[in-house]
């Protein structure tokens, strides 16, 4: 096992603290902010969590100034796999120190680190979740970060990277396997949503500057808005029915992924290749 400092920072040669890879984020966080992403992760990764021979490890990378998202991720994944181990990783030492009183080893621990994803014994996580982390980076930096994080995944593992608003009502994330990006999921609290195109402001860094005419993601959101408008009669039965009807229309021209039952939750997932820059 690699030596560590008291705050969980990996030690380099001659006991020097190894420098974490990355930069400090704004740290904004709120309880229940990532519930939509967590709900999707628990469903998508559930089979892999259940069949893992040893207790699987999940990482909440860049959890922010307070540890709520890591605490909640552990609770939600433990409902699927009770012995799951969640490691909250932060690059800012004070944030790690503030989180330590919330640790419940071995199920929930916190340590200092960055994109190198340090784990005791050099293990590989089944999940790395990086929410609201890459927004401060340049678009040109995203691919290298994705590649690095995907390289840390265990076989069958998942990297989920995306952005949401401050209270988690609007959220867009990319799911990646060890081979790279697979899908993009759009999720929203449907009450108060005027049109799906409003989710554009929460596109991940890899896509947010691509929401312009001529780009696939712009075309997708435009088609989604038109399908939403055409589904207006379903609003009499509720926003969920209208969203589901719009998704059904969208499925005629876009490769949607995942079970249709997710639509009623205010989600829709599309293959990455269809919206990639």
C-alpha cells in the first residue's frame, strides 16, 4: 500500500506529498443536488454492483466544500449493494478535513486527490462520478481528462461526468466506459420546464460550446423542442405524459438508449455518437 499523510494524501518519494492532478473547483454543493444522476447510476450500474465478487468501490470525485453528495451516493448505492465502498476525493485539503467527521469506514471514506484517483492498494473503481468538475476547464482539456479517468475504471466500470444547476432540477451527463463515451442523458424536474432546450445551459463542457447551428447536439435539442411543442395536448394529462410523448416522437429520428420507463422520470438518454462534436 502506498504511504499516505493523515488527510489521505498519497506520499511521493522520501515521504513528500504527491501533488494531486487538477485544480480546485468552486466547491458549490447542496444536499440532494445530484439525486437525478444518482438515481440513474443506481439503475444503470446496478447489475455490475450486484455481481461484483468483492465489495465494489465508487468514487465521488470533486465533491466540493461539503460532503453531502458523497454521503448521499453511498446511501443510494448501498440500497443496491450494501457493502459498497464510496470514496470522496477532493483536491483541497480543508475540504477533506471538513468531510472526515462524516466518514463511516469502510463504507464511506474521504481523501485528498485529483484526476489520478488515488485509492488504497491502487485498486480500480467500478464508478467514478465527476459532477460539476470540468465546467471550469477548457473544452480542449476534456478528452484527456476523460481518457485518464476511464483508464482508472475496473472492467465493466462507468465514468459519469456532467453538470447540473444549484438545486439539481436540470442535469445533463455523459456516461463513459473504459473504451470512452457511450451516452448523454438529459434529466429535468418537469414542473416549470418551458421546453427541453432549456437544458442546453447545463450541457457538459464537451458539448456546451457546440450548441450552435450545424452541430449535432443543437439539432437534437431543436428536434426535442419541436417534439415537445407537438406533444402539447398531452399536457392535460400531466408533464410526465407530455415528456414521454415527446421522447417517443424523438425516438423516430434519434438513437435513444435505455428503457422507456425512464422517460416518466423526466429523463431521456441518447447515444453519444449521435450528438458528439
